[in-house]
């Protein structure tokens, strides 16, 4: 089969012929329909973050496709089914899996990191982790549910616990943040979206944000003052989807006393925290990682009901041969989400 292979950092992926994956009794072989291009891949390609599987390996963890073949013990899924493949597979046995928090499984296996991913014509995955996709959902576009939509869903619903009428500040409206905006709007929030690019803010408006702030030419203090003004003294919730120590520092200061801050963006750098402010105002600070399997059917239903939209946030499509163009666009910050269509 054809696959985009990651050979070493700071080098483009190479599209080449590799062997087809062979499935075991509990696995399925999926003919990839599309795979979303995620910032996480840039961490491996550009930023020196090592993959768990040693290169050469295949990246790609945001996938939809059609089941081609199933292992001997697979009963619930059959050839021809449309499936969504979550980016992370859980063990089912550890403490966190047992208490229903599979997204922080202690033995998690990530597609396109621990094992070969889906920038390829075929991918093999454990049957138990796949989610069936109704025929009504567009198969290719649905790939982005696996990460770009599900990560924001978990952050908004389970971690931030957004309620109708809550004021929610979203810092960063990129591939992840824009979906934090639309999921928070779907949950009934009054959203203030912050970014440094007007096109991202226009999309946030289109997806229901009440206020937008372009922070590129403003001091942090002015941005905080503007947010407090717009939210009647401070937001109920702030979600950071950038991963920048400066916006991480700003996040909790946008909140009303008793407000909740949720970290979705990744940074390997530390960010300062005003402990006194945290204490006096009973600010809650939470992290958010990925999404639990139990939430996927709910997300799919919200998309079916058109409460969450896929099309507007998919800004570019590429063939596998052109995958490096998708990474170039991402480096320039010119795409919201690119998908590779097989
Ligand atoms: N202030 C406001 N917005 C900013 C700033 C800043 N200082 N710096 C960058 N941004 C905006 C960018 O303009 C962009 O719209 O933040 C957005 C970042 O989005 P993307 O680059 O598309 O990244 P994304 O895929 O959304 O991931 C964001 O979430 O899951 C994590 O690892 C991921 O840390 C990353 C974060
Ligand atoms: Zn586990």
C-alpha cells in the first residue's frame, strides 16, 4: 500500500510503498477514507518530540474509513461498515479505565505514535476502540471528529462543565480552539473568542461567538480589561487552546471569582500562576486531554442534528502525495484543519 512515512525529524514525510498491515484476531483492517492533519504531528516532525515507535513509521491519528476485513474474534463490526478511529486506544484494565476515564488510560496506545497511523491507504486497529459512523454523516469529513472535535467536546462538557448561559472565554481559535467555540455555543454558552488573526475570529463569529477580540496589537492587561467588561466582571469559564505560557498566565485572570480555567493547549514550558489570586477567588484549574469513548456517539448525534458543523472548519483537502503541503500551510498558520483524502 501507499503510505506517508516519517523517517526522521526536520525532513518531509516520504510517500512510498510499504507492506499492508496484517490483522490479529481482535483487530480490524480499515481502508482509510480521510485523515486529519494535526499539530501534534508537527511536534514530531519539527519540534524534536520523539514518537514512541522508532521511525521509520507512519503518522496520522484522526481517521475515518471503511472496514475492509475483521479478525476471527470480531463480532460487532463487519466489512463495509463506516468507522471512526479514535486517536488513542485504552487498555480497559487500569484504574483510570475502570473508573470510566479511558482518555487518561495509564497504558494508552496512540495511533501514529506508539503504532503505525493512518497517513496510508490502510490502517489496522483494535475493533473494541472503533466507533461506528452512521451513513448520514459524510465519511471523509467525519475524520476530524476523532480529535479536532472530540478534544474540544470533552474539554467543554466534562472538564469545563459549560451550562446554558455561561460566559466562556476561548483563547486561540485554531484547529482545536475553533471547535471549543462551536461546542461551547452548542452547549448554550455566550462565547468571547480571542485570537491574533482576523480570519480565525471571523470563523468564530460565524460559528456563534458573541464577542471576538484580536489581541495581536494589544497589551495583555488591555485584553483582560476588555474581557472583564464584556463578561460583566469576569467569565465563568476560560479555555486555553494555544499552549503559550503568556496566554496560560492570562487565562485565570479573565475569570470571575469562583470561575473555572481549563488547559487544552500543550506547552512543554512552565507558566506563572498567581497563587494568592487563585486562593482568594477560589479559581478552579483543570487539564483536559482527548475524549472518552463513551462521548463519541453523543458527538456524532450532535453533528447529525447539525448542532456541531464539520464543513466550515475543514479549510483544505490534499491527496496523500501532497501531504507535506498540508504541513507547510499549518506552519504558516493558514489552515484551520486540512484533511488528507485517500
Ligand atoms: N494570543 C491569541 N491567539 C494566539 C496566540 C496568542 N498569543 N498565539 C497563537 N494564537 C492563535 C493562532 O492564531 C491560532 O489560531 O492560536 C491558534 C492556535 O491554533 P493552531 O496553531 O491551529 O493549533 P491547534 O491545532 O488548534 O492546537 C492548539 O491545542 O491540543 C493542543 O497541541 C495542541 O498546543 C496545541 C493547541
Ligand atoms: Zn487503561
